[in-house]
């Protein structure tokens, strides 16, 4: 409750990857119809994404097995258009 978004980004990065953000910067805020998604079970969401870039971090990749199938680094040019339907 009442968590500051910058703290949320650091916590989520650590929880899902095992990495600790040393420095991060706001990349953008995204919302609207392109972030509307209907899951296979019928659940429907309209996301608002606050995206940060983190180039300075410490730790080793250690995926949270419940939320993450695979972790790896790749360039922005290697990101697939269909990496995530939503």
C-alpha cells in the first residue's frame, strides 16, 4: 500500500529477476486501446504501463519460478513483435 512507483520498479525487478537496480530512468507511460487484452479464460484488462530503463544493476539473474519461465539479455533489435500479446 502507498508504495512510490520508483520503489515498485526496484522491488519488482528484484522479485522477478534477482537483480537490484542501482539507477533507472523513466522510459514512458503507455495506455489506451492497444493495451486492452482478453485472456483465454475471458478475463479482460485495460493496462496502463509505466516503463523504466535500468542500465545499472547488481546481482545475478535468478528467475522467480512462479512468474518467469526464462531470463536472458538481448538487444532492442532482437525483441520480437509478438513477445507478449498484451
